[in-house]
């Protein structure tokens, strides 16, 4: 057993804990904090409370705080304690915010904002930017040595942070490591789990089973949706199999970076190398009746690039796209918004359809043109999306 | 309660504390001068006549007013122990004059100087040793950074006096602050003392804060690193008010006087608040009316959004008061505003513009804010977007101290610009887990009726005393909340801070309202 362990970073809204063995039974706490003159006592109480909840005694704890919130302090203390005593299995949970809402299977998922799972600073305000989903990432943005730390931080964030109307998503690690992430998520109001490097229906089934076992154990009633990420040749090849592996799969998405590497192609601005793969993801999703969601656009500075890439994704059939910076959200939502002309056209089609129904006509016509059923279906979809996005459709009603 | 000078070996002068119109205790006497407690906004009616400098004869002055050194200049005007020196702060954090000046005064063996600059910056940290060894008795003016810490911990002899930019002009005019020697760092000057800030290696734009010193000080010394041909035009400082001209190799570090380019903030939260500010201004119908512009992160980002919306709607504002930056200059050149009345020039584009554009003119605290003026520009402005360190549930606001009691900022033009039609405080609901909306502000810098609206990333609270503004904005889709809701949200996220460790028996500074009355007292922080 080590005689010292540390956790967290001395960074904005975070803290570093150094925990030593050999302290007094009631523990000894030393605090250095940028907010110490106003929150020194509070920090001491939170550290003491956490140690008590964990059942940790006889330690000396040094706190180097940069104005972290309570749920972050609790996570870092717990991580340090578990690094110091690897057998420790207790948890110190922050109070959960008032009932985080469950989400429905086919809700809008235009934008999903990735946040590194071990960085508390970005989490607090993320909900204010109103993405459709917020992804706390345990995979690529967390180094192997910090997986334990991020797991505890993400768990506490799921409980204590108000993400507003955003769907609460977590990207776990690839199998089998990802199975170890689930106990920190399932009992704590996660709405959707993103499964990286999914390559078969069996992969999905394994995750779903593990989730459902934990959910049953903790009496969790709210649905937990799955979004497999197809980012290898094998995964893309089996898009339909993966998308239809479970009723809990609500969407599948594409990961361009890993895919390009896997097929040994070069990534180009136009994305020629992934065109077929993206189309296969759309096909697999549509065939299985789940949402096809596009990859992340990672060039934060390039707003025009994001806009045209999103327009292209929409033209391929995607319903959403990933982003890594709050300022990309408005661009995404704007791009997914139906054009005013499209809405007006859809309103005309709907009016023609209503008219035909009223007259008992079997053929719908707009002016002199006959309208096919797929056109009607598309028009109804445009109107539904416009309504979901809060556009005042009645205000757009064409005269006559 | 008693007021004590922090000088153990001396007999403590004792002053009574009285409650003012906002319920805060303030001393009846500060540094030996009787004081008036804050009576309420617009309640203080001054009487008497303004002060004037001594009468001189023109034949006493040489055609070339240059002295060979700073020391020679100070000897020439007869600097003595206990005198008051005034100075402007247009060189901001790049100033190299103040430290050189006090190095010279120390060499001359002179003591107990009262230093009354329009602001102190972190670059003035070396002055602490002169506060410690008695060359400087105390500072009247904004105190932040290391000097603020020094004063806050009770180490300064004498009480600090914090005045707004307008308040400094008012105090000089009515004699509350008598300047014996006005030191005017000038980016360009001629041998008669005519001076401008518009060009020169240390160009700073407007020299407005120096006007009072040039007109009312007993002695005026212009300090420059760029002597130009007579006449120095435009002469924002008139040579015929100047006693002596001194040349220094360098009066400032250009990189720290103005920023090369003003960058808009990239903080998503600040941008979100700025957008809320623009939404609010648009919803309230203030787009296209005169406004106060600032260079702070949120204020500047809001201005960029406002420019976009004015362009979209084809609106034009007759003028903006600045705080000038590239953003504001671009608006002038594009015709979105009709003029810039410039109190402080913040970047190189703005310095260039003030030198070239006929409708971008320097202004002074006299025209902008002066309480003793026959009017001033502040109330002609529809909106001002300002920061604050704290605001409380009564809408009282604090801009001078941190919640832990330390002096943090000068007042600047903050109090003065509150006189516009709608004063907007815009800030994140917490900074480093310290909530900004408090039950009671640490130091009242503005009474509640002066704050119209508080805008944060978690909602907009209109002051219930401004039913007119609430009427303008309600039902327009803005995220309106009450100030109590902002208080609750902030404290729920951050927790309730413990009371600051300050010594309420030991005042270290007073805060003046724009009329010269005392609105609050700042106390010693136990270090």
C-alpha cells in the first residue's frame, strides 16, 4: 500500500488533493485555496464530510484549491482515497439536483457537445449553450492514468450539474474497459451511453445487458439509450446489425478520425474517403429505424466549414452532428433549421393534402401538379422539425 | 466607533462615525478635513465659489520652459514636504513617470507627499517602498493591485479616498482636493508646454484626465519623451497653463499604454452574456440611441453584437461616449454612430482615429461627468454596460472591493456613467465560486436607484424601481428573473461564503459619491 496518493489538478475550478497515511483518527486537513478567505471553512467541511462518507480515517489531507465547487472537491477526495486504499469500495455521492428528466427515443439530436470527462471547469456552464446533448467523455480525452478519476468526476457531475434541457450523455471506453465505466453512470441519471468502436450486434448486446442489470439492481426506471459509434471498417460494414441489435439503440453515429486510420485512407477536406461509409451509416440507421448522426466537426475556428459540412450531412440524411466548442452549436442549429421557403412549400402541400382529404379525393394536387406520397411525408417532416425548433409556422403562412 | 491613523507612535486622531442615507457608517472627518455623509442622489447642493490657481505674470516665464532634469523642475517650482502631487493615468500600466518622479523626490530628501493620481496600476508597485519609508504619506485615488493590498492591510498612513473620474474633477474644483503640483506625462509637447496624446512614441490618445491638473494646480509640469516643433497641435493641454517642461528618455512602455489590437473575448460564457445584453438593449428600444462604450470583455463583445443589429435595422446613433476601441472606430467610419466623445483611448486604431477623424474628439471629466458643471454628458446617454464586483438584492452595487474586503478596483467613470437612462451591470453570476449577487454588498459604491438592470448568463433582473424599463422589455422573450432568484441560484451553486475577516474598528479608506459626499467606508483586512 502506498503512503501517499494525489488526485486532481491545480487548475481553474479544480483542485489537487494530496493524501498521506499516518494522520490522526479524525484526519488532518490543510487548505490552500484561491477562494480560501470566503470558502475555507466550507472546503474543510466538504473534505471532512467526504472522508466520513467513505469511512476514511488516519489520513493527512493537503488541499490545493482553485475555486472548485463542492461536487468536484468530493470527487477528487474520493479519487485520492481510492488511490491510497485500492480496496475502498464506498462512495461519497453529492446530492442530486431536482429530478433530471428522462429523454424519449426519437428526440432531436442535432448537436452534441463533447466535454473532456476529467475537466470540471467546462461542465458547469455547458447547459447554458443549449446543445441537444452534452457528452461527458471518458474515452479519448482522458489519459489511461486518469480513467479512475474521470469516472468519479463524471458520476458527480451527472448528479450535481444542471445541464438544462440537454440530453445527458456519456461516452464510455471501448469494450471491455467500458463495462467498468457503467456502475458510475447507470444509477446517476445518464440518458444515453455512447459506445465507441462498436463492431457487432453482440458488442451492443453486451453493453445493453450490463446496463440493464445495474439498472434493475438500483431500481432505475428511466430508459437509458445507446448510441454506438461506428469508426472502424468492420463497424461501418455492420451498420444495420449494430443499429438493430437492441430497442435501446436510438441512434448510430460515425467517427471519421478513427475510421480514416482504420481503412488506411487520407483525410481530405471534402471527405471523399468517408463518403461511402457515411452513406452506409445512414442506410443502416434508416433500415433499423434509428437516427443517423454524423461525425464531429473539429475545426473550431472554421465557421463556414462547419456550416457547409452540416449542410452536406443533412443532404446525406444525417439528423445531427458532433461539436467540441459551444460556439459551434448555434451554427449547427441554424443549419438544421428548415429554410423558410421549404416551410412555406410544406404548408402548401399540407393544405393541399387536407383539401384532398376533405373532398375525399384519392390524388393530391398542388396547382396543376400531382403530389406523390413521399413528397407529402417530407413536407410533414419539415413541419414537425420546424415546430420542434420553435419556429412560428403560423406566422409564415402564405396568403391565399 | 473611532477612526484611527495607522501610526502606532502617534496620538490617534479620533473622528466620529455617522450613518449616511444608505445606512452605512462614514467618518465625519478624513485626513483632518470635515466630510459630508451621502444624503441621497441629487440632494447635495454646493455653495460658494470654485477655487483658482495663484495669479502669475507672463514675464516670469521663459520662451523655452524646459528644465534640464526632473530634479531641476521640482526644485524650480519649490517642491516641499507635505505637498500634493496630481497625475493623470492615460499611460495606464505602461507608465514610467510616477516611479521616476518619486525616485527623484526620494533623492531630494522630501517627505510626506500626498499622491493624488486619477488611477494607480500594477506597474506602480515600486511606490510601496515610498509609502513605507515616508516619501509618500498616502494616496488619494484608485488603489488596486499591490498598492491596494498594502492599503487594505492597514499599512498606509492617512485614509485613502476613492473618487470617480468626475469626482476627482469636482474635488479639485471645489477645493476638497488641492493639487500643489500637477505632473502631466505627455506623448508629444513643445517647449512652451502645449501637449497632446494623439501621437509620439508613447501615444495614448485622449489626455482628458489631465485637464483639471493643468487648470487648477499651483504648479504644472509637462513631462515628455517627444519634443515637437512649436506649436504642438492639437494642444489638448495648453502651454499657457504650464510652468515647466521636462524631457525624459521614455515616459511609457507603448505595449502597455494601449493594446495593439483589441481582441474580442472568446469565453463562451462572456459571449453569451454579451448577447443577452444586446438582446436586452434591442428589446428595450435603445438601439440607435447614444450609448456609453467600454473596453471590458463583456461590454466590448456586446458592442460588436449591437453594431451588427444596428446595421441590420439601418439604425444610427448620434454619438457614443468612449472608452474607444477599434470596434467603436469602425462604427464611426461605417456611419453607425455620428461621433465619438472619447474619455480614454484603448487601442492603436483608436489612437490613430482620434488624431485624424474630425468627429472623434477627446473629452475630459469636466464635459463628461463633472458635478459642478452646468450639465454634463452622462445623462444624454441611453445605455451603459458596466461590470461590478458585487450587487445586492436591493440593487446596491460595489465596484471597489472584493467580497473578502480587499481593495480591487478604482471607481473610474463607473459611478458617473450610471446617470444614463439605463445602466446595465453585466457579469457572470459567480467568479471562481464567489457569487456576485449578495445579500449586502461589502462596500456601497452606488445606491440602489442608480442600477437599472443586472444581466447574467443565468437571467436578467430589472430593478423594480425601474417599472418604466420593465414595461419596455416584458413579453419580449427575454429570460427575466428577480434579483432574489439570481441570489438563490448563485448561492445554491457556490455555497454561502463565510463573513470576510475584516476589522470594522479600523477604517482605511472612504468612498465618495459623485458629489463629494461619503457613501461608504473601507475597512482593514486582517491578513
